[in-house]
């Protein structure tokens, strides 16, 4: 075995292994673990110690912890007469709720199992804006076919395009009933995963009551129920049959379980569904949250949630002052999630060049720019908690959802100011690049065919070009090799230039073209393209000169080999066959030495000619004789004695 110090050292090395390999500090966002975080982590250690108590004492303690935590959460989030299920996977509560509803609606399910589902197939309804993969996970865990999952489209004309279409849902339910199916459960959103919008919960609850369906609500906006003044749209969530909360994210508590609050009168069905447990140890999952809620108190919890929502309002107000930035929120006064993106409407101050022709693939180009903007903001202001989301209608947007990130990252008002400051620096560069893209395309075409413009709308920059070698007579394979060779060398040359423009191989590391990054408005596109063409031409001419020299050397070597072969043949004729025999030749050469007539060859690279070495050796011989004559001789003296 190993001692504790050795094991802890091993854990430390495993944690920092990637940083040591990369030889640089990690850029990942680290959770801000303060004293409240230590309280939550302490709960896990205490749970392990408490689990070894005797059974009676353990049962009393865990029952107290579970009942206290359930009561506090129900009061905090205004969910009267509710029960709580604590779970690690935030989808697990919904799975257990579905099992509860199946047991309740199919009376013989406990004895007959899935056979009773054949008479009336259950249907689970979810929004098209809901969590990706959630419905498939439910079907997988419950053993239901995917045909039991019905995805309800969102509004297209009236209301938010991220809210479930209630009228269409009503129509789908009626069709399923006519098809002898059983509408079982509806999953509604109080804050969609992408845009943070809330479904019309009150109307959905009325619809569920009409068709005896179970209403489950989830989403980040449920956190605002803990505030003194929650919007009426969110307040409707307290009428739901169940809802899933994630207090660990909202309050910045590490390793704290998610909680599903639900209302049901039959404890036997709750036990069968797995929402309650007869094992005392299972109830200890609530201990970290039990400790944390007492440490923070009602005021501390409300303050954290209020701080997060105020950050959203501060950012929204500051974004309205920026040109070329458009915002999207559900409610201007109280939306806890802010979406923003770079807009194509370029400010007049930075308008240069022609934007005609950019309409083709406009959305894809703007998405690429916004993706780049989001990545830059994440790197420059990591504590802001912004991330990039892909939405069906809005395209690529940057999302600020402080209820999910502020407590974890410790986001403050200073981070919002830094975020807006970086935005104000990046937006002018993006605007000028957007304006100059068409000019860059036109200037590149002016240098055709030596320089070709590559249509790459997904590239967030000025554009992509390729230098085309002008040599003729090459086959396709050879031409491709030459093209990659020249463009690779051209990229290295451009990267060595003293300029702020970034040249790269692009997102897919293509070696046959050069991607030009963002540029400021003072860049002369004509000079830039001229420089690219000139450097490419120099590389091509240098390569051609080297290739010609290589060909001359190759021919010279072949000629030298032929001359040496001819000299060997002449030597054979001159000396005769006898001298070529190993033993006889040595004896003959000893009695009658033969002066060799074979001459060496030199290759003159400058003239490209093959010359004899006879002149070289004779010159060296004369030089050697002169040096011997000039060397003074020392007179030897006889020493006395």
C-alpha cells in the first residue's frame, strides 16, 4: 500500500497533467469555491461519516434532513404541499415522474408491466425549444418507443418564436385521443435552454387539467420564484404537478444535487416509481443542500438570485448604446437571459467599400462572425460567463445567462463593464472587415488567374485566397503538389510580415489556400492583394530557378557518367586484358608500370558545363612547387661536446 501523502500527490498530478503537457496555464473557467462551497463539499464528507451510524439513529437523522430540506425548498420556491426527490442527473427526476404517472394512469402496470401499454400507447409532449435529447432519453429509460414522443412546434406568427404553440398542442392531443392513444405528460419550459423564454404556463396547465395530463416544468427562470416579485408568467409554475430545480448552479454550490418537487397523494406509487426510498443512506443526498440552505439563509439565497437578474438588466442597458449590436430578450424589464449578436447594419462611421454581393450566404457569414465574437469574449472576459448558442431563427448568438453562471464564476458589475468595453473594441473591426470583404473579392479577381478567391462564407475574416502556379505542362498530381508547396511557403512569408493581420490555414487546416483574418478600416485591400500576389510570384520564380538548376545538375551528372564510362573503355583497350586480372595485373604493373590516362571531371554550376580536372591539378601542382621553393631551409648546427 501507499501512504496518504503519496496518493494525494498522485491526485494533484492527475489534475494538472494536461497543463503540464501544454506547458501553459489552463484557460478553462474555474468555479469560484468560497466558504459556501466548502460547506456544500463538507456535506459529502459528513454523509460518508453519518452512513456508518447505527440504523435507528441513521433513520431518524436522515428523515429529519430530508423533511427539513423539502420544507425549506417548497417555501422558498412557493410550491405548497410538495415532496422532493434529490438526484445527481438533472434528467433523472423527470424519468421518475414519468414512471409515477404511468403507474397512476395504468392501474395494472405494476402486475402486467409493459403489456398494458399496448391497449393505449402513452404520449409524452415536449416543446421544439426544449432540451436536446431529453425526449429520447426518457423513451430509452422508460422502455417506450420513440413514437410515444410528440414534439410540439413553437409559435410562428403570434407570440415568442421560442414558446410552445398552445393551439397546435390542443390539436395534437385531440388527434392522439382519436387514435386511441393516452396523453400522459407535458414538459414545459420556464426558460428554454437556448433563448431563456417561458412557455404560457397558465394556459398549458388549463389544457393539462382538461385532458387529465401531468404538467412538468423545468428551466432556469424558476429561480426567480425565490424573489419577492416574480412575473405572472413564472408564478404560474407553482400550479404545475412537478418541476425540476438546479440550486447548485443558481447559488454556486459545487456537487449539489438537482431537486424535483412534485405533488402526489399515494406514497406507494411514489415508492414504486423510485421518487422515495426506504433506504436511509439514499436520503443523505440532501445533506449538502441542507447545510448550504442554512448557511445562506432566505436572504442570502434571494440576494444571489437578485444579483444575477440585475446583471442581465445592466448588460441589456449597455448593449443598447452599441451600434451594430442587436439584442433579443423575452421581457425588457425582467428577462434573466440576454441574447445579443453582431448585426449586418453597419454603422455609417465605419462604412467603406461595397457591401453589394454579400447577400449571398448572408446568414452563414453573419453566423461565422458572431461565432468568432463569442469565442473572443469567452477568452477575453472568462468570468462574464457568456457562451455561443445556435438558434433556428436568430442564427448564432451570444448568450448571457447569469442565473447559470454568475454564482459559479463570481461575476460582478466590473465584468459586465469589461465585457462591453471589449465589445466596443471588437465591433468596429468586424464592421470594417464586413465592408471590405466585397472589395477583397473584387481585387482578388483583378489578379486572376495567378490569385484565386475561395468562397468560404463560414470564415470569420476578410476572405480566403489561393495562389495558382502558372507553369504549363504539369499533370494534375504534380500541379496539386506544386500548389500546396507554393501556398504553404506563401503563408509562412505572410506570417513573417510586420502587420496586425492574421494569416492562417483556416478552420480545417487547408494547405492549398490562405485565410485572411479580421482587418481594421485603414487597411488598403488593393495593396494587400498586390503584396500576396507579389510574394507568391517571387516564391514561384525562385522555385522555378531551383528546378532549372536541378535539371542542369542532373544532366551534368549523366554526362559525367558517360564520359567516365568511355574513359574506362579506352583504358581497357590501352592496357589490355592481362592487366585487368587480379594477380597477373599486379605483376605486370610491377615490371612495367603504366601511366594512367583517365582524367577527372568538374561541374561548373554557373556555366552549367562539364570540364576536365587536368587544368585544376596542373595549377595546384605548380602552386605546390612554388611554395616549396619559397620555404627557407634551416641550417643545422653541431652542438659542442
